[in-house]
C-alpha cells in the first residue's frame, strides 16, 4: 500500500512538472476559436497544424534555433572551462584573497543587469562585437560565470582532501592528482554546471535583444517575442507552436547529459 | 561520435560566419555600393507583417541604390532596446514606435526633426490633428516634428448583435452615437438573466479613461506659467464616475472583467456573459479570428458626452538623429506611408490610417467587420493632452494606474482617487520640471 501511495505521489509530481509542456502542446494544436472557449479543453476537438505552419512560415525558427544552440554550447563550455580551475583554487587555497574573491563573486550577483547594460553595450561596440554571436557568447559567459563558479566550488569542497593526499602518497604530483583523482569525481558537478549555463544562455533574452540587431543573427527568444503585441496581447497559437519547438533542443540536451548526473560516486571513498 | 563531430563543425562554421556580421547599425556603405537603411518595424499581426515585408520588397526592387533591411522588433521592449542603441550609437535608421515614446527621445536629441524634410504631398495628406501628436519642443524654443504619424486607435464598442437586438434599444450610428446616458440605459436594459450589459477591462485603465475623459472636456493636466500640474475637476471625474456607477450602482457591468486585460474578456463575450465591450478598434481582429461560428457582432461608436472627442496617440515612423542617410530614409518613409500603402498597413493592423487618401479607400469604409464605424470615429480624434506632459509615463505607472484600479475596485472613493492623482502626481511631475 505504501508503495502504491509513493507511485501515486510520483505520478502526481511528474504530471505537475509536465503540465506546462502538455498545455503548450494542447494550445499549439488548437484553432483560435477553441482557444477562446471559457471552458478550456485538454484535447483539441479539431487538432490543427496551422499554428506550426504560421510559426515556421513567418519566422526563421530553424535558423534562430541553430544560432541559439551555437551560442549556448559555446557559452556553457567556455564557462565550465574557466570556472573549473578557478573553483578548485577557491576551494583549496584558503586566505584573505580567497575570501575577498568569494565575496566579490557574491556581490556581483546583486547588481541588476539593467544598470550595466549600456556600458556593456559600449564595450562590445568598441570591440566590434555588437551584432555578432561571439559578442553574445562573451556576455553570457561573463554573466553565468559567477554562479557557475559558486556551484563548482561546492562540488570541489565535497571531494575530500584525503583522496588527493592519498594520491600524493602514491607519488602523484598536484596536476596528476587533479586530473586523475579530482576531475573524474567532479563529473556530476561539471554536468550540472554545464546544464545550468546552457539553459541560462538558451533562454536569455535581454542581452540578446540589445546586442543583436541584425535579423540574420537573432536567437530564438528574440524570434519568439515577435508573436506578441502591445498590452500583453499575443498570437497564442503560433507562439505556443514556436515555444514548443524551442523547448525540444534543451530537452534533448538534458536527456543526453542527465545520465552523467550521478551521485554517490564518492560513497565510501574515505571510510576509515 | 560522428554526430558530435558534425555538430561541433557546424557550430564552429556558424560562429565563424556570424563573426563576419560586423558591428554597428550596418548603415554605412562603400562609395559604389547601395545605401543601406535599417528599418525597425513593430508589426506583429500576420497580415500586418506580410504587408510590411511586401512593401519593403517592393521598395528594394524599385530602388536598387537604397536597400532597406526589415528588422522586426516587439512593442513589449522596443524602448529598452532603443535606449541602449541610441546611447551606443547603433540605432536603426527608420524607427517604428508610438507618439508617447517620441517626446523623451526627441528631447534627448536622438530623433531627427523632420519639419524641413517632409514632402508636401505626405504633409498635406495627413491632417494637422495627427501631426500634433508628433510635434514636441525642440529644446531650442521651437517646435519640431519627430515622426510621421500613420496609424491611430480610437475607442469603439464591440457588441453582441443578438443581445443588442433583444434589448430593443436605438442602434447608435457614427453620425448619431449614444450619449453616455443612453449608453448607461442600454447597458441596464441588457443586464438580465445572469448576463451583464457591458464589461470594462481595466487592468490598464489609464489610457482608456483619459482618452474617453475628453468626451466631457477632461484633460487631467493644466499648464500655467510654464508649470504643468494634475487637475481632477468635474470634467475629469465625469467618465470615471459613470463607469463606476455601471459597476456598483446600476450593476450593469460585469465585475469579473474589471481586473482583465483588453482581450481577456473575449471568451466570456462570445458566450453571452455580457453584451458590450468598449475597446480599441484593433480588437475587432481578434473577434473575427476567434468568434465561434454563428456569433453575430457589430461595431458601435463610443458614446459622446459634451462632445465625441477622444484622445489619440499615433503609431509613427521616425528617423534616428545619427542616421547617415536621413534623406534616403525620408524617401523610404514617404513611399511606405503613401495613401495606398497606409490602407494596406491599416487593414493589416486593424487600425485607422492618418492618410486621408487611405481613409477613402473602399476597404476602410466597408460595413464588413465594422470598418465604416471605425474609420468614421477618426474624425473625433484629437491629440491626447497627456502626450505632451513630461513625466506622464511615471505618473501613469506609479500614481494613476494603482489609484484608478483601487477606485474601480471600489476600495477608495472618487475624492480619494482624485487626491492621489493630484497630490502624488504633482510630486512626480515636479521632478521633471526642475
């Protein structure tokens, strides 16, 4: 009986999590008349693909998705490459400088980005990076980095120093012990950070709006907003269809990478 | 593995290609190359986007030496985007916006004064009342024209024909609209059997009530000795009080619609929960698209008070001060907003053209979908008084919106609402006049 209840709770939770996606799918397949019913329907009475036709016909969704994918992949990989060694240093080397650095990382999260958007734009302009995907990658890396650093630092701390000391006893130098002992144990943390960076970049709107002005370089969030009008009025059908297509790449990315999100790798490693 | 390598290669190629995009607004051209103009458009409805793209294509084919790039923006965030682009010197050459946004950008020197650039034909085709919506202080003691007004919105009443006929009330026409008293009586007659006469969607109450307040001469702002202050006298209170009465005295207005956005009450409208929905003319498009088969509806003119005047704002095309090709940009605007093309744009957006030639187009005067009533209402549009008030946006969001929402929710009296609008409002305006 207890097991049944557990499954019921689990199914309820899954339905709760999947609800927005299912509703998006349902809306994408509805006619405008059905969307305007006072009693909403779950399963469209007369399913239509017209919304997908409109969404793909009016906007370059495939091109925008490809550009978003490129930006998100580059931004997430670069973020991890930079934050991994920095996180190791922050976790392992203690001292005043370290505390100041951690404090600064936290403080940097406090600033509302709208405050710095104009100076940032001017810097990018001077570097000739406005209207380019590398410019957006730089911005996304800069803004994801502090939190990624903070996340990874926690994972590094969780790796017992004793493992590195044991490797040292066996004759491994610091680089060798980092590469052979610490790095494999950090895999779940790296994957989590990669996911966080990827999704942050994939969904980011405001910086993209400001940095990218040429239609040939616009990313997916900028394309989706074109289905909305003034005072919150939107073309719900094409918007739902386009949004549904926009969630698919990140779902695939998550599905591929989630197997690496294993825990318990270190269980029993330092039993003594 | 192959897939991974292919994806990586594609990613690198795309990124490398994007590197070639170059910075800046992209409007500078080599000596023998065509002039390049970026046109930021905010069209978003299917027909409107199609009309915009078609006109740009037509222009580009006919003018190989002046090539226009169509860039689609969004009403939701265009002003954030422009603030940054103006400050960074990369704004588009031709900018679509609405007249309330122009005043601030013009006073900051970001928009070109078009006064001496407007072709005579374009100038004479658009009435002065529309030009007034884009005329602001030029900061040198004169007046400048900072955009070409091309689409305007008026308030109409979208009504359920069956319920209207059943109430046996006089059907108002563009020449003989209801008075507010007649409108209230009609709403009372239509309130029966669980359905209401009218629904006021007041999530964003300010523009709607301020524009309608002109029916009784309510302007909400007065300027004396160069100083602008808020005023809420009998003229300003009239429309506010009448809407409030429909909600709480006559009980002829659906209370459920009160907190809703403009389009939100439509599902209940189709179901017959209320008979009339006062709204902007553009909402007809949603009704045409969404209304269930067999649902009959009509467009009625807005009620009149001591006059039928309504405040108007315009959609506009402006030229950035920093544009390297202002003359070419003006040529493009003149083509884009000629009478024939304005009719196409107005039809696509379900709004009213400012061009008198466009307004005479048969498509703008047909009875179908209420175009005749909508187009006729344009004659009542006068420049909204708040358009020229420095600090209006802050007054609207921080003072007027919450005060009017509380008043229409019956949480405060009209005296308390008036006190907030005036006292808190004047503190806001004062900061803009130092």
